[in-house]
DNA sequence: CTGAATCCAATACGATACTG
DNA sequence: CAGTATCGTATTGGATTCAG
């Protein structure tokens, strides 16, 4: 579990948004943040059910990372059985506009699919 | 019987923006797209110089991927020595607002740094 | 110059079993 | 329930070399 330093400078001087991408768009973080932002506070199992293809181990890792980055909060209730609730933080909620802008780009996914079909087609006929 | 599985089992269904993240924010794609969008058409070496920490192999891989997705165009000039120019496509240019929204979140990076410091500090004092 | 080919290391991920 | 521990695998990226 590595966390790139926020103060990272050298590699991506060419791209000022790279640090944000590392924090917000690393693997699995998008579904997690989206779920918490969309459906509110949830327990571990609820998140796991919603993102069924992730393993508990990795889900835990990503949740810890997001908690450490201050994007979500973790509340432990010492009951039997134990209950843990995750909730998006205020900082995490500030990502809303970003997600909205992303979602607005969705119609272009069809163009990507077309481009891929074209590219693969031309590659197949060796027109390069 | 057909019933396409529309259950919320895949990350994509739990998070509609996941496909976009895969395309736009996979590794190295952000600096590449940013450079081409910001500084215009560039040759392979220019990109390589700008993103100095990437190896030629990986740069080539990522450029091919972006070309296949229709986000950039590749122009080969059969000269000696050969000259290849990469340019952002119209589809790629449509990512501009997304990048702008990302950039606007930059001030929050300080909060992430603070959150990390807090988290690491509390972990060190075993207050968990 | 623009890559392709090959080999190698790191590590992230999945599967499984187990605990408080 | 909410994880942790351990192991094995698989993908990815880096280093190096070479070619059209």
C-alpha cells in the first residue's frame, strides 16, 4: 500500500492534475466514493455487496487509504456483532462537481467504441 | 430466457463513471493528454522529454492506446530520420472541461496532506 | 528518430482460511 | 460482522538492447 506524496514534483511537472488523479482515481476508489456519495452511510458488507467483484482484503485496503486521505470517515461501534459504518466526508463530498463533469462525458463513450472498432479493423486489414 | 444480468454486481454498474476513468485516467494518460492539449502537436521525443520519467516502451504503449480510443492522432512522415507527430483529437479536446474541473480541486490537496499527517500521527500513538 | 524485443523485478490482486 | 494472515499468481513497469 503506497501513497504518493502530495508534494510530488519532478515526474509530472508536465501535468498539474496528476496528484489528484493518483488520489481520487486510483483503483476501486471511484466505485467506493460513488457509492458512499450516492447512497449515503453504509456498512462494510453493504459496500461489499454493491461492489461485488472486489475482495474483502482489497476493499479494506482501499477504505483505509480513503480514510487516510480524509475523503471518507470510519465509525466503529463496539457491539456484538461489531458494526462499522463508512461515510463520505465533507472533503469527499467536494468531489461531487468532478464526478458530475465526468458523468457528462458519458455520451462520448460511444465514440470511443467506434474509434476502437475502426482501429482494430484497420489493423486487421494491415492498412498501416 | 434472456434476462441480461442487470444486477449491481459489476463495478461499472455500481459506478457509471468507471468506464470513463478506465479510458481517461489509466496510468500515464493524464500527462500525455495534458501535454498534447496544452502544448499542441508534438513529436515522440518532445513528449518523452516532457514526461521524462516514462520509458519509451511504456510511452509507446500508452500512445497506441490513446490513439485506438480516438483521443489522439498519430501522423507518420516517411523521412530520414523518420518523424512522427502526435496531436490531440477533437474527441480528446472534449476532455478539456473535465481537466479544468480537476484543476479547480487542487487547493484541496493541502487538506489531503493534513488528513494524512493526522492519520499517521494517530496511528503512531496507537490511538486506534 | 521511433520505436520493437526481451528479460526481469515489484507489487497489486485474488483465493482461501481464520479470528475477535 | 469486519476484518486479518498467508500464499500464490498475474499484470505491470523498468532496464537494456537492437533495428528500420
